[in-house]
């Protein structure tokens, strides 16, 4: 009878410890809802520039009145510029300063004429000009005299090693196609190499690519719809494959992958992919990648695929490019970019501005202010200035700029989104809620808006509605650990412990090093009185983050429930050392554990005397 009474008393007290409504000192530590307010990009918004960003200035332009449908651009060793024009069936030649010199070729089928001039290769003593209509390569001297023609199948791109080898990127027709075919200067196929990307549909389109050769004779192949670059030896050995780390490129890739998935079921979705890499060029020991939306970016990468510098330029109107080249003039790089934004075709020559120091937000604000003064209706400049102001904590100023951007473009959901985040920062929760709701109306797939609106609902105790918003976020972003985590926390509040357990487990599956997810799942198991499993989760949280004071504290609670008072004392002592805010509660728990140890010792002595 005595033994049963001791166990009963201990079990009863254990229940009191895990029931916050009865014994508040033993209440477990809760994790606050995480707020998703990082700057994020969808297809229609701009991401912050990386630390290595250098803005470009337009030095001069070769005006559009020369061209109707410009195609490709090239340069010779003297700096002269060549531009092919599809509609005018000619190649224009300019000097390095953009002054017109003369035209090469004209419309026609005879030798020295073109039907559809496209790619231009510049050799030491002559030009090679692709004619897509004739399916030929036309060899011309620098005066424009025709030397010879070479019949060759159409292709995505062609480069020359300067020693007689022509590397082409033929169209990929199936999984057995090769990415590169190598020809002699007489048109003889020598060898081929490179496996294409494999897809269930649109394999030709999705394997679109451009190429360049560096000084070592290594071939770089850049895929048009993915941030992917491969490096091959001149003989076709795969030397490396790079996934380019660039936020805009990654956002476009995500968009394209979604389109590819939709295209499996619906053929109408097998088009409209976003260009990720427009062109690739080698210069000195570096390789450069051209991207043109939502802003012009030229990425300098090293031989390991690391982005060293991001050159960029923002424009009021959509700026699209088709080709570019790099020249060094007076010791400084110049980027000649062929703009192809119909009906506008021109060559813009860019040079780098002085690199802005990290944290130089004053200059950034001044730049966007100057843009606004020059173009008062340019909504993107207000939006960008708002982002800068937000980044330095000027939330009122950011709200003002986002509001102006919305006035200029009422359906600009990104401006609504960041205005909502800024309003939340100044505790205008009603205003933030309205903005996030408007974002969802304009762009129902914007999962961050659902998360942030759910956070507002959760902060007001409306956890059932918050769960609905987090569920919408999960539907639009199945890999969002934040959506699962926050839904789990709200499910705990509505006592849906099974659902919460599922959510925290999903976070762990997506991010095995997420200490908070183990902690939250441990709390769920503690509520369910699964003390051993709770301790396992707290152990893992502590293994990942040895300074996790709350995990030590809650593991102590679980150990009290298992009557492991000595280990519980150790946990509470550790929690108190790591976080002074827990010291008062930890001392109460330590005091309780000591009293239980003394009580157990006394009862053990009584038991021995009795029996």
C-alpha cells in the first residue's frame, strides 16, 4: 500500500507540472512565431543587390536608326564592332567609338549576300558569318569581300578556337543528342560530346544554350533557362558543372521548373520560359554571363563558377538583350550590349561606376532620388528606394515610397507586400493585414503574404484562421519550413497536437539541422506525455545548438515527469547559466527537485523500517 501511494503522489505531481493552468512555474517555454520579412523576389519584383554589385553607366550608344532587327554582335582585335541585322540582310561595321564605317553584304542568294545573317565569328584575318536561311557559314575578309561558303546544319550557337576548329551547339532532338559538335574549317565533323538535360517534353527548347572558349581552350556551355554552366576540355571531357548563385537567376529557374511541371499535363504550358542566361563570353581569365530581366546583370565568374562581381543597370522600361561583348579600353572594361526590345534595337556601351561600399545606403537613396527627379512616374524607383529605407529601419519613409509606387502602379503586389511588412514594424497591424490581403488578391500564389497574414492572426489569438493561411502557404510552397513551423505552433494552440506533430516532423525532413523544429516537436510530445520521445527531441535540439537554453529547461521538465530529478537539476542549472531570464523559474524547479529527492530518501527509510 505504501509503495502504491508514493507512485500515485509522484504521478499526480508530474501531471501538475505539465499542466500550465495548474502549476505555472513548470510551464514549458514557448517559441514565438517567426516573422518572414526578408526581401524576396517573385517574377515581378526585384531582389536586393549582392555585396559584390557594381552599377553600370551608359557611356554611349550606337543608335537604333541603323537597325531594324539586330541579331548578334562581335568585335575584332582593333576594337571595330560588327552587328548583324536579319531584316536588312547585312552586317554593319562601326569603330570602337560607335562611328559607322560601312556595311558588309546585302539581301540576296549569290555569294557575298545574305538572307538571314546571324552569328558573327571574328578570326585573325577574316569573318565567319552564319546565314540561318541558307544554312551556311559565309567567310568574308574585313573589307566585306566573299572568300568561301560552308554548308552546315542550323544550331543554337557557334564558336571558333582560332586554329581551325568550329564548336557548334546543335539543336537537341532527343536524349541521345550531343550538346557540342566539332567541325574542321572545311566542314568535316570531327567529334561530338556532352549529354543534354533530360525532360519529359520540350527537350529542344529547354536545352537552348550559348558557348564560349577561354584562353586555355576550355569550352563553357551556358543553358538558357537554368543557372547552369558546364566546362569541357577542348576534347570534350567534362571538367566541371556550376550552379550559378544569383538570386534573380534562381527565381527564374523556380518559375521555369514550375512551368515544366505544368507542361506535363497541359501542352499550352510548354512555352513562355524565362531567360536565365542570355549569353556567355570569356574575357581574360574570367567568364561573363548576361541576364536581362528584371534588370540588366552581367556576372563575372571565376574558373570554379563563383560569382566575383555582379555588374548591373536598372531601367524604367523593360530592357532585353540578345548578345554582348567585352573590350578593354584605356585599361577599363567596356560592355557592348545589343539591346533587342522591339521596336528598339541598339548597342549600349556600359562602363562600371565606382564600386559602392557595403552599407553605403546614403548613396543608394540619392541614386534612386535622382532617378525619381528625372522620371517622376517611374514606380520602380520609388519601390527600390523604399527597400533601401526599409533596410535601415526607416519604416515610415519606406511606407511613403511604397505607397507612391502603388499610386503609380495600383496592381504592384510587391509594393503592397513590403508596405505591409513595414506597417507591421510600426505596429500598424490593421494596415499590414489589409496590405497582405491585397497581395493575396493580386497574386494568390504569393506564399509569403499568407505566412505574414497568418502571423498577424496568430498574434491576435485567431489561431484557427492562422492555420488556414499557413495551409495556403504550404499549398503554394510545399518546401517552406517556415509555413510548416508556424502552422504547427498555431495547431498546438488549438490543441491539434497530431497535426502539429506532423508539421514539425515535416520541417525536420526538409531541414534536419533545424534545432527549433526538434524543440517544438519535443514540446508537442511533452504535452502528449510522451516523455522519452520528448527527451530525444530535446537531445537533438541541444546537439545542433549546445546553447539552446529553452531546450535544456524543457528537457528538465520532461525528466521531472520521469522522476529523474538529478538529471533535471543539471538541465535547469544549465538553462539558468545560458539565459538569466530563465534563472528564477529554473531555481524554483531545482528547489522542487531537491525536495522530491529528500522526500524519496525519507520514504525509502520509512519503507525499510516498515518491512
